[in-house]
C-alpha cells in the first residue's frame, strides 16, 4: 500500500510539470484550434536557455526558468506572427505540417549549435530527499511541484478572472462573433500562443535538473501534451491540469508495476482509449 | 484526349528507362546507395500518396508498415522461409495490421486521426524494442537477395521497379472510380456519403493498398542494409519523410512524390556533404516554405498554373441564370 | 398510388430541444412535395432524418418498401434517396463534370460511362459550358444546379432539395423551379424544403406539408394550405390570422 501511494506521489510531482505543458498546449490547441506539433521542441528550447544561463552565468535553473519563460514568450510570439498567423485559416493538415517543420528546424538548430551530446546540470538539490512518514520524495521534484502549482493556479485564475482571459474564452467559443464584442482577435491569439509556448519553456526550465539534455529531448513531450489535452477535455485549461496529473500518476504506476520501458506506452494506450471511448475527455464537455 | 494518354504512356516508359541509367553509369557504391534511397523513397511517397494525397488522410504512422515489412522478412527468413515468399507474407501481414489500425484510427477526424497514427507507429517501435523475437533494442539481421559487386546496382533497380509499381497503382487509382471516391472523401465526406460512398470502407481500402506497398519497401530497405534496429526502421522520422516527400512534390498528383523524393533526398545529400550531418534542418525549412508559398507542392503548383493559363484562353462563359434559363422561363410561361 | 416515402410519428430531440415532433406524412411516386415552415421549424432535420445523416428517436421512415429508419447515408443513397445540401457542398478542386461523375459512379465503374452520364445531365441542366471549370469559384446559382446534377446522376427515385432556391435572385429561383418541375420526367420524385420563396412553391408543388416548431400543422394542396389560419399564424404571427376571412 505504501508502495502504491509512493508511486502515486511521485506521479503527482511529475504530473504537475506535465500539467504546465498540457495547459500550454490547451491554450494553443484547445482554445485556438492550432495544431502545434512543435510544442515539445519549444520545451527543449526552454531547457537549453536555462542550461545556458546555468553554464555561463551560474544561475540556478530554479530561478533561470523564469528567463526561459520570458524568452519563449517573445520567441513564441515571433513564430506566431511570421509562420502561424499566415496559415491560421488553412486546414489542420497544413498546420500540422508547418509546426512539424518548425519542430525540425528547432531540433536541428539545437543540434548544430550545441552538438548531439548529452548535457547534464548538477544541482545539489536533485540528490536530496525529503522524508515524511514512510514516504520519500525527491527535494528537487518537490520544489518544481511547488513552483508549477503556483503557475497552474495562476494561469487558471488569469483565464477565469482577467479581461484578457475572458476574451480568450470568447474567441474559443465563437471566433466570428468575438470581434463584434470589441475583441482584437489577432492580438489575443498571438498573445495566447505566446503564453502557451512560454509555459512550455517554464516546464522545460523546471525539468532541466531532472533530465539529460539533448536536442530531441522534447519530442516525446509533444505527444504527451496532446494526450493530456485529450484527457482533460478540449479547450479546458483546468482539464489539462488534471490531465497532466493523471498522466503523471499513470506513468509512475506503470513504471513501478510493469516496468520502466513501458511507461511511454501507457501514454499511447491512454490516448487511443480516450479517443475511442470518450473523445470529450474525462472532464470535458461535448467538443471533440 | 486519347492521344495525350498515349503520349503520357510513352513518356512514362521513357522515364522508367531513364531511371535505370544510373545503374549503368554510376560506379561509386556510395552514390548508388543514394540513388537507391531516392528510388525507395519515391516508392514510399507514392504509396503514402494513396492515403494522404488522394484520400486526404494525413497519416504520420506509415513507418509502422515499413517496419513490419522489414521485421517480417527478417523473422520469417530466420525460419528458413525463402526471401521472396517471406517478403510477400510480411507485406500481407502488414496489410492485416493495417486493417486493425484502420478500424481504430479512421473513426477519428483531423488532428486526432494524425495523432492516433503517430501513436500506432510509436507503439510498434516500443514493442519491437521490448520483445525478444524482434531482437529488442539490438535488432535483427536481414538476409540479402543479391550479392557480389553488382549489389547496389541490383538493389537500385529493384527499388526503381518497386517505384514503377507504386506509380502504376497511383495511375490506375487516379483514373478509376476508386480514385474518384477517394478524392470525394478528401474534399467532403458528407457529399461522398450522399452519393453512396461508404467512406469508412474506402478509406480502409486505400490504407490496405498503401500499407502493402510500404511494407514491401520496408523489406527491400532492410534487405539492402542487412541490419535493422527499432530506432532506425520504426522511427517517426520515416513517416514524416514520406508525408513531406509527397507534399513537397504535390500530394494527390502522380509525379509529385517522385519529384519530391528526388528533390528532398538530393538536397539532404548535398547538405550532408557541406555539414557532414544533420539534414533535418533542410527538411524543416523546405516544409515551412512549401506550406507558406506553395501548398499544392511543386507539381501541384505547375498543374494549377497550366490550368489557369488554359482558362484564360477560353472566352468567359455565361452563367446559368442568364440567357438559357430565362428563355426557358419565358418559354414555360 | 402507393406511397413511395412514408414518415410515421417521427421525432428527434437534440438535448432539450425537440426539433421534430411526431411528424407523419406520405408521398406518392413522382410527386413534388414541399416541406415548408418558418426558420427553425425542423425542415433540414427532417431531410437529414430521411437521408440517414441523422436517426429518429421515435417513429419510422419507409421508402419504396424499405425501412430506412436507421440506415447510414450511403445506404439510403444507394436505395434511391438523393439529396442536395442547404449550404452547397461541391467538391472544390474537381471540375463540374467530375463532380457529377461522382454521382454517376453509383451505377457504373467505368470512367467513360460516368463521363457520358454526367454530360447528359449537365445538358439537361444547361450547364454544359461549365463542364471543365473547377467547382470552386462558381457562382451560387451554378453551384445549386451542380448539387442537383450530382444527385440526379445517382438515378434516385426521390431527391431531397434542401432550401434549394435560398440565396438566389427571383429570376434565378424561378428558372431553377422550372427545371425542378421537369424532374418527374426523369422518374424522380421531389421533396423540397423552402422557407419563404412562396412563388416557387405555389408554382410547382403538388403537395405541401407545413411544419412549425417541429410539428406538422397543415398538409394538402398548395392553394388550400396557404389559406389555413394556422399557417398564416406561423409565418406572420397571430394578428394576421384574422385577415384570412
């Protein structure tokens, strides 16, 4: 039993980061219906930014992630303006291709710039553990969990309370009518995309201490992000947060009881199951 | 119209003959290998074109069939099945798997369909990495059909033969009811249903055909390189390449995938000699450019240009609500 | 004459909205029937139910002796139910002729034959000069004719024309109406749905069914139905009911 709960807890810790990634994609795909196959690659960029700050300026990733987030906000906005906005109204097919192309460019540029070598940050916190009761939790994971939670709650509040957030949801519900309400659709969409990418960057920064860094590290996360969005229900930011946690726990349990190498498989299985059985997601309404 | 058809046939035969030329002229084994890959990916692009071009279903999971063909060959051959028969059986097995996959993924639309196909490819890769029969992460050896100094020349010609076969399948499809139904599905599934097309059935058929051809290419590839590993033969990169080759050249056209293969692999090879590695960047840049400026692909773009030239030459036609119809009203009243 | 199409107590709900309520009517062979009613009356839903794009929650639909209550769209099409769509759905990158050939393919697998069939129908609809134009970019009047042509090519026993004259000018609409009047020549019965272009309905309908809020409120010959108070009320409001006296 303890074993089970321990696995669940570890899953929740990872899940919070997944939630960040998923919420970012939910902003882009769920709300704006832009199929962003480059999401994981942006996460990778966030990791490299944090890494550079750590290597060159000795900034701890647990501070550096903020810079990664800001950089990716700007970068995301640029990408949106130049490459995504022109094809905004084209088919999903085209968006998938375009973002796949962007992903290839990002990954390969990283490889040309930094080489294919694996890098690692050595932060003391990663090796420390926190004990309470029969449970042991990694100190670094606990910290990222805390930080991630702040951002998760923050984003949720922003989307629900702020005017921009409401504008966002208005556009998600009815893109044609929104401008009649005085909403500058183009600007909000650009902002939304940038914000989604920024969250991918933040997640990347927070993941840096825990993973080996190499150019294709982000690729698995694109699919994970979509799985999370589907789990959570289309267009639902809160759903994506829940979905992230669910995925984290599912992976952790799979790792513990079936084997490490099958953890990735559970992503696909959940994905295919969800789409076949309940396309509107665990928490979603009708919109798949 | 018939004369044009006849001319097209001769041009096609000529092109096939031309593509055999490298086998006679090129002696460098590395270059022959490059030619082999170009021909093979032309075949793959043409195979993908059936599902992605004509039927309009963006599958990014085709590597599943590619890998199944290669692994099928390797496993069957290790049980003493003669190579040609092994290739056939492997391809048929891949088609069976395609039927299963099709049942699942065709229920989904848009990006979900594409994601599901990706998931299928990845599941297969993970499975191959973790099973004993597929050699796990270490992989398997694949038997060769040809040996000796003519190795790459013969493999190249085989690839050309396969590409020609795929081309013929495309040609037949484009000029048959099957093709029209697929295109209808691509343009508007409701309209297709309204004229009696069982869309699920036809989508599946295009996938089965495509899977069979893809698997044969996979077996040929595995056989040529003699060693297969999941991360090489079941990687999503191959699925993406297939799609890009067809799109760049022109999805839904006959020559598109061929042009795409020559261009893309040619560009990537040139890039490779400059930078010694990493050809993905050029793929990415090309995709971005094509999507922004030439969404019909190269051949598609040319066809469109020709069509608009032809329209400009014709005198503008009266619309139906003018003379003919009104005179009918007058007559009727 | 036996009924070729019969709806019996058909109902359809969307969540809390009852789009079609206990609707029954019959249609004879080669008849021209119009289903009319104000906006939201349920006409398109009825069409979708007949053609299989939707399935009723209650009731049954029989066509030519077959029970088509639960059939899929392509199955209904093959049984002889042709249809056009209210918002035209041409196949944009194919030519006009290729669009029509698609319908013809239901009865032949030969491209040459389908082409011949398509050309014949395009002739009848006076669209031969548009044969080789891609469907995308054509004016609405042409696209509406294209919808009919494509449906006709499937050699249906019955063709559902959903709001087929909406969006056309009066002269375009009347011209199309004349064409529709001739469809029984091709052994095709017509079920049309129009909202307000009453000139067309009066001109060519044999038989009218009036819907309001999903329920049938009147049925009969055009001249009779139009005078019924319930119908006037549905279209113009209760005030005008009195004017009928």
